[in-house]
C-alpha cells in the first residue's frame, strides 16, 4: 500500500542522516539577491577562474534530476538561484518546500544560467506537508486568502507586494518621525459603537460583564489626543 505524501516525508526525515532539530545555526555570507547582482555579469570561464565561495540559505521550490546531476531552485526573500549538485544521495532525498543551507562555488551552466555548485548542504527545516503545484501556481482565490502563507511561498508576485508594502509603511514612519510626529496605539475594543452607518461587531467581556465594540474608525481617540 502506497503511503500518503505526508507520511512518506515523515519517514524520509526519520531515515535522513541529518536531523534539522539538532542544528543550532547556519551562517550565510550572502543572500541570493546579492549573488545575482554581484556575479550575473561574469561568464562561465570567468566564474570558474574566480572560484567564489558562498554560503546561502533558502527554500527548495523545484528539483529535477539528469543522471548524476541534480538541479534545484533555491528561494529566499531576495530572489531565486539554481543549485547544481552531483552524485549526492542525501540531496536526492530532499523534497520541495524543505529549507536548507548550502555552501559552494558560483558558476554558470552551459546554457549560461547563474548557479551555485553545491559542495556542502545542511537540512535546516523539513517541509512535511506537500506544497501546491509550483508549475500551475496557486490560483484558487478562496484557498489563497485562507492560506496566505502558502500564497507567499508559491506566488513571488504576491510576496513582492508584501515587501513593497513594508517599505512604504517604513518610509511613511521615517517621514513623520523626522517631523517629530509621535506614533500611538488607539483602542481596538471600545465601549461605545461609532462609525456612522457601519454595523459594529459586538463581543462580550466576561470579566467586566459588559459588551464592547470593535472599532471602526480611529477618529475619536485621535481627536482626544490632539486636544
């Protein structure tokens, strides 16, 4: 009887020579975005001469085998790079979604794709539940909004929106901070409903024996602070 994918992955983890729960830390020298920026302009021969060694960490999102060679796509928050691995049984046991750290040399393949020729790797975290199909994407709108973590893993465009939003909020904060504005937190639950025609969400505070309302607007507490 064929095992479900999740059980199969658990079995792989038990039999794997490395235990990710025993790893204390992995030190990386670069992120993937830096590697792409620094070495994309060099050709295969120039990179072979440089023998630039790097240490990176990320999540595997694609694996394919060609005889004794294994190619994988490694992704971190800054980009994607190809891994090139030769004759490694342990690496062949990895699954899509696993988080690993790798050490190796920057190179380019015969097709000119920037890659890392892996000399060492370490399993940092095992992905026990299979990810949605990478090739066809994660297109179910309901599932995407229920499982945003999967959406950000699979869809790089959505992940980029998250990063851009962070940068926008960061710059707004810096702009206001330079002008001596003060950032404050306003109450989330309020004792009186407000928000014009909006229907408030009501919840019961058992300890205080009274109802509270989810705030709709921050206008009133902000005006009180200004006063």
